[in-house]
């Protein structure tokens, strides 16, 4: 996460880190290929996503995915089931 706040990090470096996690890569590509973005062709690599989305959009997408992962988990100490924290 410190990488996201580094003003000197470039999109290629961020893409390289994302590619290290297959699950995260899958989520980024799924989001890129969703109807919300409406690209005319399928985005198949994180490198393509970076080129098309740009750094700021990719950064926002990463934060969205991280938030979803964190908020989707159960919180037993508060008797919250999986997904309840979203509500």
C-alpha cells in the first residue's frame, strides 16, 4: 500500500506488483472488462489495463478491490457475517 502513495512510482511498476498475485490480477481484469468501462475489446493483461486506464484509474481500482476484500470478511467480534460490513 505504501507504493500507492509514492509519487515516484510509475504505472509499469504497479502493474508488475499486481501481476505477482493471480487473484488480484483476475479481479483487476474482471473489473476492466465489466460493463462499467465498456471497452470495445477485451483487456487481457494488467499491462494493457494500465495503458488504457491510466495510473490514477488503476490506483482507484486497486483501492476498490482492497476495500471489497476487507469489507467482505466476517467480523466475529461484532457478530457481522461476511458482507455485513458493506451494509
